[in-house]
């Protein structure tokens, strides 16, 4: 009885020890699993932080660049080094040629595949998936014999407008790209797609601007050359006409051929008109090119403006028109280019003289309003329609059926006026109603002269 009881106690003690060992072993196993899980989580967290840092580094480097080559070469180098792959490549598609070109590459190998042209038809399934915006990884044989079989991740570079190409990551054959690497690749390709679109848009815009500048230079060169080539023979013609005017009376030809004088006058008029056109074209070309520097002349407006306006008085009276000059005696002295300002006022007076009918009034008025000088030239008896007003300063534009005296003109006068006003940092405005047309010039003053008067709308008196 005693032996049997002792045996039972031994068996019970042995079972208890075995259970304790199992629990200890399970606890150790659980601790190892927990440690492994912790290490994996730490590794994943560290990898995620490294990838985030890599993405930020790439973004910072390409964000401010509009050079497609710099953007994509920087990307492949940063990704290649950051992920530790054997190769990182960017392939761009030429869909109209059914080809893809390996345009940019980072490689650990001495063998470069950059510049390789790949027919899309050679791998239709692969490119079909990429063109559908799908990313995937494949086991392939590398073109580099040293690398042998490799794993390649393909990630399309695409946006809402379409697929531009793909990013390829090449690594050892037994490696499988994880979820974090796939997500990073997609983020990088999204950045690349945006950067490529912006770079190409900038390149296209820059190309268009350069082409417009080239055409503008050609136009200016042509205009300048033609004008110069015309000016010389026109000067010779003018001299010849003047000689005819002198010699015909001396040769007593006019009484015999009474129309000779009329013919010579026609020649003189048309010659002057052509010379005026050539001069206007040259002036416009110079203004467009801004090659002529501005002078800074001191102009006492109270005396200067009446002098310019009254130089038209004889021809205005000859057409039965009335000239009124309303200039206060205390106007400030301004600093500006006198030749430009005189050309502006002369052109406006000449325009008013041409388009004012018999009995009409031409009014020149000057005011200071705040820190601005306002010069108004107004003529009565004619009105420009609202449909015509937007084109009044266009080159060669002529108001149809609004020239009662049939004066010849180049159609460049008001275009020149606007260019000259802009060169003097001024503005010009035209108003027309109730049989009156008014041009208002505004120029900044150097001082702080103040006034409260303003131009009444289209006031002719």
C-alpha cells in the first residue's frame, strides 16, 4: 500500500513539472513572438520614415524646377540610392510612334541602357497593363548579363490626361517589393507626372514666346528696312518736285500748259503724304523697340501749350473753324520729353482740324487734378459711334465717312499718340457723344499741386 501511494505521488509531481515547463516554454515563445512583432513594427516604422524622408527630398529637389531632364534624372538617382536597387529607370512613351524610350537611368552596373528605344508592340501585354494605369512586378532576365534574372517593379507615370511613361525598379530575383515600396513608387510617379506636365507646358509657352519675339523682330527689321529704303528715294522725289516748281515759272511753261502747276501740286501733296507715312512707320518701329531714350525737359505748361495750339490757328480759321485755348496761368512746370509731348498735342490738334466741319469749335483745355495734369482736346460737330471707339487707336484705322474736308492721312496718328503717351507714363481716353469728341490726356506731376475742377463730360465750351 505504501509503495503504490509513493508511486502516485511521483507521477503527480512529474506531471506538474511538465506543465510548468510547457507554460515556461509557451511564455518564452510568446515573448519571442512579441519581440519579433515589435522589431518588425519598428523596422516598418523606420522604413516608412525613411521613405517619407526620401519622398520629401525628391519633392524639394524637383518642386522649383521646370527642366524635365533635371527633374527625372534627379528622381532616378534619389530613388535608386534611397531604395538600394540595382537600377532605377524612367521610360517615356511616344505613342504616335508606338515606341518607348529608356530616357533616364540610375545603375550600379557599368552597362548603361539609357537611350534604348523599345517598340510597344514587342511587349503588348506589359504595355497594355501600364497604359491602363496598373502597377506590377515581374521576374525577368536582365539585359545586363552580370545581373542575370531580376525582379522588376513597373509603375506607370500617369495623370488624368493620360500615361506619360513608367518608372522601373530592378532588384535581385528573390526580392518581392512590399506594400510600403509600392505606395512610395506610386507617390513618386504622381509627382513625376505633375512635374513633367508643368515642364512641358512651360517649354511650349516659352517656345511660343520666343517665336513671337522672333517674328516681332523680323517685322520690326522689315519695317525699318523698308522705311529706310523708301525714305531716300522720296527725299530725292521731293527735291525734284521743288526744282520743277522753281523752273517751270522761269521757263514760262505755265501759261502754255496751264495744268502743269496742278500736276506739280498733286505730286507735292502725294509726296508729302508718303514721307509722312514713312516717318510715322519709323517712329512706331522705334517706339515698339524702345530704342530711343527719353529726354527730361522742363516745360512751363501755361505758356507752352498755348504756343503749340496757336500754331494751328491760321489753318483752322481757313476752314471756318474756331480755336479756343483754356489754360490757367498758374499751371506747374513739368519734367518730361518735350518732343514727345509736342508730337502728342500736334497729332490731336491735327486730328481735330481734319474732322471738325465748317463752323465747328476746337477746344484745348488744361487742368491739374490732384497730382495729375489733364490735357483735353475736344472738337464739335462730329461724333464717333460706340462701335468705332474700341478701334480708334489701332494702326491704319480710319473712321469711315467722317472726314468732311477729305484730308489725306496715314491712319497711324492716333496709334502713335497712344504709344507716346504710354512712354511718358500717361494715359489717354476718348469720349464721344452729342456731336462732340474729346481726347483726355493724363500725366503724373512731380509736385503735390491740387485742384478740384474736373472735365465736364464732352464739354465743348
